C-alpha cells in the first residue's frame, strides 16, 4: 500500500479539493494510446468513405506528372515547379483528413477528462531542467513499465498487421495488371483493411491503458489520514480555533445582554424561540424604538430571565419577535412598517405600569 515521506499509509480516497488542484495543474488520467487509436480509426473511416474520390484524384495527379514532366528534360525551374505542384496537390488531398484527425483528437480528450484549461501545466519549471531528476525519471519503474507496454503494443499490432497483409498479398499482386484508377482504388482498400484491424487492436490496447491510467491516478492521488485532516483545517478552519471563536462570541453576546436588557423598555418574545429587547426612552432622545439585544433558544431564555430579574416587562408577540430577530440588527431602530405593532406593545406596557 502506498505511503508518503512520513511513513503513513495513503489509505484515504482523494478529496474533491485535491482532485481540483491536480486538474488545475493539468494532472488528469489520460491515455495517449486511446487518443491515437481513435484518430487512426477515424482516419480509416474517412479514407474508406472518400476512397473513390481520392483514388480518382491521385490517378489524375500521377497521370498529369507523367504526361507533363517525366517526358520532358528536367531543369532547375522545372524541378521547383514539380516540387511546389506536388506539395500543393498533396496538401489539397490531405487537408480534409487532417481536419478530421484534429477534431477527433479534441473529442477523444473531452471523452477522457472533459474540457480542461490548465495554464500551470505549461509554465516553465526549473525542476524540468534538472539532469538528476531527468535521470531518475529515465530509470524509474514507471519508465520501465511504459517501455514494456510499448514493446507489447508494437508486437500485438505488428502481428495483426502481418496476418492481414499476408491475407491481402495475393490480391495486391493482381493490381499491377489493371488500369491506374483500379490500382489506386484496390491498393487503398487493402491498406485500409490493414489499418482497420491494426486500429481495432490498438483501440483495445488504448481502452485497457485508459482504465489502468485511471486506476493508477486514483492510487497516486490517495491521501493519508493526516493529510485529510490538514486539508480540512485549511478549508474549514481549525476546529479548536472555531470552537474558541464561538465561545468568545457567546461570551461577548452574554455580556452585552447582561448590560442592555436591564435598561430596556420591553422584551418581545415568540414566546420560547425568540426574544428581542427594545429600548424607547423619549427623555434620552430616542426617536424610535431600538433593538438593544436579541437571542434565539438558549439565549432567548437568558434574556427573559434577566428581564424578569430586573422587572423588565415581557410581551408575547410571535410575528413582531420573529421579524425583529431575523431582520433588525442590534443597535438599529424598528422599521417604519412595525411602528403600529410596536406602539401597541408599548401602550400595553405603559398601561400595566
């Protein structure tokens, strides 16, 4: 089982954060063989569909060169003209195929790991220039595995191609007795048959390699229990610090409640879940009732207890208490839409006095 430098075993699955960080660096499970096999088969499919047109164009191109260039003495200008003409014609024949291969390569990448943009993967790194690191990678177990895999891959594909070519050998000999169009057409068919079987074999290897790469990537991304804890602390915060902060917040809130509730005018309750202390002293210049303390559940009970201990009136009004608790911060005045409701509460308090 894998372990890190501290000796702890990597028994935990990679967290979503670690996978996201790896993806930003371009580290995703991928198989070059899977991509290459899909491109090969896509190229075979395109050539099969367009074999008639390609054979005709190739035959015409070859006939053109024989009629116009081979029969005449060559010179420097003639050679350059032949060279440029050959490149132009070849580019015209191959451009659609190249476009198909580019599209299939992009689709193959998306199939493996989705859309990926990883600027960090292309940043220059000094470690890549370190010859010692290069030697370590050259003689690593992974490099040896890749070498053995390449030998096995070439051997399997070579065997398949050999047997298919052997089956087509007799047909290929007969091609030289037909017209040029027939020669190109049948030669392309034979080539496509060889490439098709080789491509299918390569695709099987690519699928196996892709499954292995995903397994190896998951194994590489595993974490120790300590790494999971450390990451949790970084993302969620240290539990001890969070607990200390919550305790300090409760202490500060309790101190404020103990200071403000005794001087409040009335405490409005839910009656059990919420309690909001209001102060409205016109003699002290208050222009509107102000929330001086509020709490829910346990803190609500403490506010009510302190209010009772200091003879502060308690009025039950579920709607007002809930609204004030959820919408008005401590130190803020009651909003105008509650003036009427709060006025009725204060009137009841004044009548009771």
